[in-house]
């Protein structure tokens, strides 16, 4: 059985110096950080801080950060400088500035030594300590800075159920960390080893989301498909348990690792009505040589077989994924294999990135030998291949009838609403009196970029 303590959900002591102060949180990186920012805000609120969305007015500014690429880190450092300067220009007192998340874990007290002043560094397992640390720094006679980092297997968070969901899907982290060692990736070191949240706790969290009006959840983790609480309770079994929660209508999950997409799991996804037929399964590359050097534990053929099986078993399944171009040693031929994979699979969406060397990861021992220009060219070629493949997929959908849930008014089409299908396609539909959260039958009439256009179909 995986060790995991149920977090203390009871009231926490109020720290000194909190009452009436305001906090502003800015979030970078993946959905894990979006979830954690909800946890951070929840903890700060409980301790008497008030959330505001104007950093110029906030007493405390927290930046929840990402280390996955060098560019992501540079952006945060320059953002801190910008936050400091805009306060100065506005004639305001400096805020207390804290760095949370993956950069806090990676750079630790190096952060408090850099040029733009950072008062507080709080790693991913230390958000329960945030209110106390902030309270101490707000003391009239404070310490110069505070650093709380390092992994703690016992810590699991539960975000407040009323926290605003992403795309109307409430995020629910089901485990933290990652035990894979993809050679390019910093996440295992910033997030630590994989530790499961207890299934009972996951169920209780979802039940409380449903009780506060939520109808859809997205189970979240760097590798949700590797979830394993016990020999009997793997990710497939967890999905089945979650699908039985009364009042819950839809379950999504992010991210799946291709090597964990076993036939049994695919069967469960296909059989459980509440589980949405959308797989985010990053391939990273289409070349076996590169996949081996990335230590992804599958070959191109395995990946394609997984896609084929999913298409057979899961009705209307769609795929999305991530790709890295310019991994050390990637040749034109390797890259051509990535292009052909994208053409063959037919993704709805892909996220593609130029390889960015991260200090200390295994691939940092390989020469970062693909020139920047070649990385840029490959990125552009990959995006063009995806556009062409998607155009074929999207065009073939026009005329079909689908079921989709009303989410919110469309941003750029007055009178239209954005709906989302179970397989994660967006449809803009003109509606007179829509009910948010209701499922409608819609005929697809066209598409542009990543959205379809549609019209309601009268139902008998
Ligand atoms: N756990 C997920 C995603 C991890 S990070 C998975 O296993 O797929 C999100 C994406 O960032 C990755 O899928 C990868 O495409 C990209 N990424 C990670 N490290 C990178 C690096 N060093 N350079 C460029 N892209 C990277
Ligand atoms: Fe990184 Fe690989 Fe783990 Fe994903 S599976 S977080 S890419 S090490
Ligand atoms: Fe970035 Fe950390 Fe997520 S490195 S991608 S915020 S786990």
C-alpha cells in the first residue's frame, strides 16, 4: 500500500499580522500549479488575508512558478522586476514578494540572493506554512527573508471545492511528483517522487465538489495513468470508483503516459460512460532513436498501436499531446518521423516545444547540438503539419450531430455560447436562453482554428 497521510482539514491557527491584509497570486506552468494556487489562496484566506486581482494594491504578491524550460524561469525573474518597478512608479510601498512552486524547489535560497528582491521562497510541499511565514515577515521587525523547501511525502493538498474550475472542470490532484526519468525533464526533481493521494480522500474531495454544484472533474497528475494505491487499486480502478460518485456527470484526466495506457485501462475508459473520450498522451517524438534517448519506454509502433486500440474501443475518442523538437542528436530523419507521426495519429491539439536544457537532468550530459535556428524551423514545420492534419479531421466532422455542454458566452461572437463535447471539442452555438451546464444536441456547421460552429438540433 502506498503511504499517504490524510491531511488535517481542521481549522488552522491564525498567524499574527494577517487581519485585513491582501494577497495577489500569479500562476505559471501546468495545471498542477493552477490547482496549487487554489490551495495557496485557500490557506491565505483561512488565515485572514483577502484575495485581490490588482498587484499594485496587494500587501503580499505570490508568484507560483514553473521550471520546465529555461524561458519559463526567465519570464518569472523579469516579472518580479516588473512587479517591483511598477509599485515604485505608482509611489506604493514595496509588497512582500514570494516565489512558490517549481522554481522555489529548484533554485531555493539562490532566489533570495538575486537582484530583484524576493522575500520568501516556498516549495511545493510547504504551502501549509505560507500564512505563518508571511505573518512573520510582516512583523515590524522581520527576518530578511524566509525559505521553506524540500519534499515531504506526507503532504497532500485539497483545494477548496468552491475554487473556480478551469473550463468548468474542477481540478482534483490525485497524486504528486513523478517516478519516471525522462532524460530531458526537471519535474521529478522539482516535484519529488510520485506519492498517491488516498482514494478515500479523492472521493471525498469530489463529493464535496459535487455538493457545491460541480458536475465535472479533471483528475490531475504528471502521470495519472501510473496511479497505483495497491495492486487492486490502479488508475483504471480509480476511474471506476470516481465514475460511481453520485451527481458527478463527467470525468477527464491529465496527463496520461503512453506506456501506461494498457488495454485494460483503454477498455475501462471505453466502458465508463462518465469518463470522457479524450486522451492527452504526449508522444514527445516520432523517432525510436530519440524516444530511446529520452527514456520514454515505448516505441513509435507501441504508440500507434495504443492509438489504434483506443479508436477501436472508445467511441469518438480524440487525442492531444506534447512534442519536443531539437532534442540532443535529433537528425532531420528523426524529425521527419515526428512529422509523419503527427500526420498518422490525427491529434486535435498538440503543444510543441523547443528542447531546453535543464541543469542536472540526465540529458544535460548530452550536447545540446541542434542549432537554435534548426529548432525554430522544426517547430514551425511541426505546427504546420498539425494544422494540415487538424484541417482534415475538422472538415470531416462538419454535418455531424454531437452532444455538448453549455459552458460560457463566446468571447468573440455576440449571442453565441461556447459548448464543449465530451471529447473536448469546442463549439460556438447561437443560443437564446442557455442553461450553463446543460447538455444539448448540436449539428456542426463549420470550423475555424480550434473551434467548431454549430446549431442546436431540435430534440423530440
Ligand atoms: N508529465 C507530462 C508532462 C510534463 S511537462 C508527460 O509526461 O508528458 C509538459 C511538457 O513539457 C512535456 O510533455 C514536454 O513536452 C515539455 N518539456 C518537458 N521538459 C522539457 C524540456 N527540457 N525542454 C522542452 N520541453 C520540455
Ligand atoms: Fe517529466 Fe517524464 Fe515525468 Fe512527464 S513522465 S513529468 S515528462 S519525467
Ligand atoms: Fe512546470 Fe512544475 Fe508543472 S516544472 S510543468 S509547474 S510540475
